[in-house]
């Protein structure tokens, strides 16, 4: 995740919760991608504070630093080094077709080269560790497919070098939509005070945001004809609670929207309360975050350096 904006329940339900679930099934590396963040200007002190905030949120969500590596992208220089070597085998046309690049460049007078090369750096983040599985949301499917294309192109040019990664998506809660506009994915960068519930929002603010959520013109929950706003609220509740589809229908069919919103708000408050308490304990323990991030970088650096060494050898670069 980028250390920008405020992590929200969409980030938790779409990524963090799934990461916690899989960390004992795989050898996991969780990266705070600060090099990606600086494709747009970031105030330096604010960026450093956000890096630590994201690390603490990873830990508060339940990622265990004894089991998994939590690290900062720029602390391992091999990320940027491999990105350059992959840039040299990636056609510009592939990058210009990327949906996020086209959307962002259409709204800017001047586009940085970093924005164009962003997906190559993302590919380097994955291929550097020879990752077999990438647990990303469906909005990142195009970037992962590009990563696969880059890996296959490099392998065809220089011989078998990279693992071609697959993907893993959670079944429920993979795509949480904005509470003010349920046709758009919940975003850290969206304007407006009613768009998202941040993971560190206090209970009163959570209740206020959820109670303002967009629904539809029906008087009550109708599972067969629910609008996107109602479906989004039900999805949020189900993702937090773990209820089955049948249990959701039994619990909410015919419920008026005001009562639905109250139920969703209380579910979110109940889950974020212990989460926020753990976060406060983590950030108030002197030196703990720094040691977690240092240990994470030291754990993954041999893997990263080994991959860069292999790529240099394959390309004929001087070692």
C-alpha cells in the first residue's frame, strides 16, 4: 500500500483482512510502497509519518512480524534497480494502455515519467521476490497481467529467470464502494467527508458517515432489486461479520434503510474499536515500529539482491 491518504474499511476488507488470513499459509512479504507515492509530490515530513502509520496499521490488523516481513520499499534499493532493467524490456505501448495511466494523464497538463513507469516498478516489487501469489484486489488485475507479460518477455529474451505470478482474491469484501457514490470504488484520495470510513475514525464519526450513505428509492431492503448503495452496505456488513448469504437475507430482508445503516454502523464501530486500541499501543511503544521495519528489510534483502544478481548475469551486466 502507498503511504498516502487515510486507510479505510475498503483497504481493510479488500486487502488487510485477507493478508492476515493467508500469512500462515505462505511466506509473505508486505511492502509499504513509498517510491510509488512520490510519483506525485509528497510533503517529506508527512510522507515519513504516513510510512510509520501504515506500518502500525498493518500490525494492528494482525500481520505478525515474526511470521511475515513488513518492510519499506525504498529501504531495499534493489526495487529501483530491477525496475530500470525491466523498463528496458517493456514496450512503451504496453504502459500507455494502462487504465490508471490514461485516467490520470487525461486530467493533468504535464505527466511525470514516474507515472508512466509506475507499473514497471510494481512489476519489480513482485518479480524481485519471485512471488508465486499476489493477493491484490480486482482493480489491480491489469497491473498484475502486465507483470506477467513483462516476466514472460524477459524470460523469452534472456532465459528462464522470473516466476510468473498468479493472483488470489477474497470471496467477500474484495471491492468496497464509496458510501457517497456506490458506483465508484472507495478511495483514499476521494474528496468529500462522507465517502469513506477511515480505520482511525472515532465512533461518532463512523456513525455519521454510514448514516449518510447513499441507498435507493425502495422503502426497505429487497435483495432481488437492491440498488448499488444498499448492496454496498450489505457487503460491508457481511465482510465484517462473516455471515452467509442465507443468514444475510434472513437478517435484513424487509428492513428499512435507517435500521440497516444503524446495524452496519455498529458492526463497523465494534470491529474498529479493538483495532484502534492495538494501533495506539503499537505507536506508543518506543522503537518498536523502527525495529519491525528494519528487521523486515533485512529479512528480504538477500532474496532481492539474489534476484538482481541473477538478472545482471542474464543480461550481461557487470557484477
